[in-house]
């Protein structure tokens, strides 16, 4: 999931103990890339640059997205508010509305345009939802703004591999030059991980449903392909109406077809709780599975409107975040530093993605030498063998990370509990 940090984390812990706010901004152990990305042989004088983030800070995802923002703030604080000689201002934006309780195309478009029109913009950390990325990428691409997503997984944002839609990904890049990168594995890998776990749990015949959005529809296609390659029979792949009162008819249809498990491709905000309740009732002995789109308190915690206690024990979800003990030592140190900074004994796993997204942004700005957007983009795409809190990874020519691990979580007492890591093989 995320990125780098050993010396910096130790420095932060010492700094916190002494009441010091930051430890300096060097990130020179973060990448072994031979290309800094900038065209100039010498560093220019420092500039005042802005890093924006855009995630939904209201609704079902707010716990996870607040952790993303806090992780980013911690990374910038550690760096002394600088990237090389450049002074960095961080501006978190909200792409959700209180009325929607979720991101909206209008709000994400407004955020992207704000960043695009700001001459000081260096990097845009976002988006959280893949559908929002489909809105933001073209706007920011035309303005040449570098992007780093801490959460997007939809295949079509970066490639035309199975799971993408016609015209993807080229339609997102009107200039013909890529500006978008992400630090989480795409859905070809997530789908393979989900199907692997379903098979391990004894599923033989599954009902698949999707929410028809960019993320959900694409992931569902990848689940179909993974099921075919791994020998899991699917009853059907049904697109749901997010405004439906219930899904009893679909659940009964799946029961009649002999489904012994259910898997959903979509997000919580699109009526996922009702969907799972209806399938739990219709298929009393079935396992219920879902992706990172429902790996949040708004889905698992009844106090937040999530699934009831009698459904929780049957649910497993996949998400690219891992158990803190599964990360390298610098990743584990990150969670300790985050806990001390924000007073959370068990930080949300997405905090480390926000942290790494900011660390990668600062590293790319520093390696760009100039602080110019075009040079920062070159630096991002030249990221190779970066040692980070997430482990060692590179950014490929499409903007994708080379990380492949997914975590599988069960649900207990309204919380996600780490079960195991799946090293998915896409075949």
C-alpha cells in the first residue's frame, strides 16, 4: 500500500519527545532512480509550492479519508514543510457533500479545476474513489498537474487490460502525456485475491453484483475473469439500482440457482448495506465477500449504519492495506509515530497510504530539481526500487505500482480485523 521512512520515523519520534515540529526534508533514500526527472543540471532557487489532496471527508468513507489526510500531514511535518529547497503548502480538499454523503462529480470537478488554475500547484494527491479519478484526470492532464492516488484501483484509469471500458485509458489523457500515478495495486490483482479467498473458503457457485460505477463495473469484469481462470462458477453478474428499496428478488434468484456465496463489486454509498442484508437472509449459510470499496466503518459498524452483528461474521473484504506487523520495520515505525501524533492506538490502515502519497510527492518534487510540473511528472514516472513504508516498489510506464499484496479482513464487533495477506497471481 504505501511507502518509505526508516530514518525519518526515528527522527520524528525523537523530535516529538523534544517538542520539535519536524526533522528535515531529505528523501534521498527513497529511490534508486538514475533519472531525477528534471531537465536542468543544477537545482533552481526554492519556490513556494502547493500540494492539494481531494478525498470525500463526509459520509461512509470519512474515517478512512481523514486518516489519508492525517498521514499526509505527518509526512509533510516530518519533512519540515519542504521538498528539497521548495517550501510546501498542503491544502486538503473535500470532494463530497453532506447531502450526497459521498463524492460527487461536481465537487471533484471543482476541486480539480481549483488545483489546475493555481500556478503554485505541484502535486494533486487523489482521488479516493476511482469514479472521481475519471472526472479529475482529464482536467488535471490538460493543466499538466501530477497526480498520486492513495486508493484508486480501477484498471481502465491506466491500462486497456480486461476490466477497462472502450476508450480507456486514452480518453483520460487528452494531452497524450501521462500525469497520473497510484500506489495501490489495480483491480486485476484485487479480483484475483478475492476469488482466491472465496475458493479457499469452499465457494463453488457465486452470485456477483456490481454498482455500475467505473470502479464497481470494472472490478466485476475482473472478478468474472479471475473466477473463470480459477474454476469458480458465477451465477451471473448483476448491475444493481443503488436507489432500490431492497434486493430480495435478486437474492432469491441467486438462491434458486444454487449460489453458495455472494460477492459485491462497488462502494458502500451505493446501498451496499441493504444488499448484504438481503443476501444474508436469502442465503443463510453463504459466505459474503466484498472489495476495498466497502472496507470502511460506514459498512462494518452498525453504529454508523453498517451491517448488523448477525451478518458480520460471514463477511470478508479485500483491501490493499495490511496488518501493521506485515509491513517492513519502517512501516511499523510509521504506525507508532502516527499513534503518538494523533492519539489513536489502532490507526486506520489508510493512514499509511496518505503518508506514502505525500512522501512520494515530496521526493518527486525534490528529484525534479526545478519544482516545475513537467519535471515532477518525469520524476514520478522514473521512480524505481523505492524503499518505503509499504515496501520496495517502482512506478511503471502506465503509472501503476509494482506492489501486489492484498489484505483480507473479517468483521468483528463493528471493526475490520486483519485475517491474512494474499499475494495474488493474475493468470
